[in-house]
């Protein structure tokens, strides 16, 4: 990009530190496992820490221990899961009496 010229001091400093002719180096992730199923992480199903995050019903709570390092999201966990299937049984017509709805705070 020789047609771009720096206009201020910061731009000149960036131009001095960046060598535009040098090709970028690319390194593969050979040391990391490819996929969440190759990790051995017992206890993510039952919240082994004992913090009891209300049954760890949402994936961002369930995977907080198993997916913060090498693997970001467990393939075994669905995108949405609720342990309270009858949460709306009190209110069959939510449009009419929505104030009767109960909710579960995760």
C-alpha cells in the first residue's frame, strides 16, 4: 500500500514499525484439539464446582468451566434448554393475562 501516506505523528510511527514488504507469518493450531468432543472434561453436565447456578439451564452457564480454554462451545449442549417445561401452564393465553406469567431467573 504505497499509495497511502501518513498524515500525523502516529501514522508515521506506525509506518516505521510495520514492514509492509514482509509477508505475514501464519501458524496453525496443531497443539490444540480440533473440536470439543476430543476434550476430557467430566462434570460439566452436573456443575462439579458446587456453585449451583440454578441447575445450569442455559449454555453460557453450563459451559463456563469447560469451554473457556481450548474449546469455546461444547457441541453436546443445545443452544436452548429449560428444566421448567410447565412455566407457562398458569397462563394459557399470554396475550390476555400476561401478568400471571411466572419466570425463572437463571
